[in-house]
């Protein structure tokens, strides 16, 4: 009997990782991220058809599509994503869940733990090994997303526009971006996907580690995540804290320092959840 062919997806706002799984054989692919908050069903289908389908083997028959994505916690958004993927693969079984479940399953497997996402956006939950028991609600990049790329990037922009940066770091910013207030405000308030735009400035933080203002932004932003999210779970002091996402990965030294400072048990820090998801769904 041939092995079931599964297509597993993990999508943030900026990038989506896909993995085609046939038995123990896997093939990885990448497309831009897809959020049902910002995209219509037609736009989602267009991204999949143009960016993913041409990468897949021409003769492959996909039996099951397992999609985890940002913005899919709400039933209406999950349905939109399910219908969009079903239109691309009408013969495949499509299941849709949110990115927080992806993080929990990838980081914890079937064990209990605190799972946190620190990428373009941020979120967290207490997972009992089977289901998400508690979730301190994510409020998106306008009201929340503490510790995320969008949150840290917003701090960079504030430091720049408020003339808080000292001369040295301001010169570095000008040299890298060659932008101005009007252009920044246009991108934030008028153009689509402002969260991605804001998150793009985390690269500036990564490239200028060691400068005290950069370190202040990083430490304050990640501490805000701990204070507003991690601290809300009583289990944080008795259960391992796991983190996934680009911000968690590239600034893991600060996460480790905060865990030591607050005497919290640190577990895994991984860049992307796909390896853990493949293991979960192969098991």
C-alpha cells in the first residue's frame, strides 16, 4: 500500500514553510506568508498556485494538506484558508489550525509546556501535551505583539523619528535605509502589510548588536513579552518555556538572560517549527 502523501505548511505573516512528506522522505519549499486577515481567498490561491505548485513534483498526488497559519484561530479565517487550499487541491483532505498550535506541537510534542512564538508577531500558550489549555490573547501589531519583530521594529522607528538615537546609530540608520518621516508614515498607515514593514527593521537591530541603544530596545521589548505574557501563566515556574521564531532565534541570548533573571525553566529555542511538525505528524 503506497504511503500517504502529506503536505504540511507553517505560515507566518512574512514567510510560509512547506514540507511534502511521503513516508520518511521529505522535501521542503518556501513561499511568502499568507494571513487571512490581510488576503482574500483569491489572493491566497494565487500565491499557492504561482509560488508553491510549480515547485512540487508534477506527478505527485497529495492526499492530505495540514496547514498551520497566522490568523487562523478564528473559525471564519480558518474556513477561508480551508476553502482556498481546497480549491487548489480538490481531491485532498484539508485541515487548518493556527500557528500557536503549530508551535505547541513542534516544541512540546506530546509533553506539557509553555510554547511562545516570537516572529513577525508574537503569541504564547500553555499546552498540556494534547490541547492548548491557556492562551494569553494576542492583540496584533497595533495593540500588542510584545517582543515581536513588528514590536521591535516599531521601537526602532520611534527612536529614529523622535531623534532618540545618538549620532552614531542615526548615521548607521540613514546609511542603511535612506528614508524619511513621510515615507515611513506612508508605509505604516497607507500601504498594506505594515506589520511586515515594521518587522523588517529588526535586521537593523541584529546588525548593530552591542550598541547600548540597540540593546535597550531588545531587552525592553523582550521583557515586555515576558511581563505581559509569560508571567500570566502560573505554569511558567514549573514547566519548560519553549520559543520559536526568527526573533527568538536571533536574540536567544537575551531570552536566556531573562529566564535566568526570573528563575524560569528554559526549554527549546528553535528558528522554525517545521522539523518538529514533521516529526509530530509522522509519529
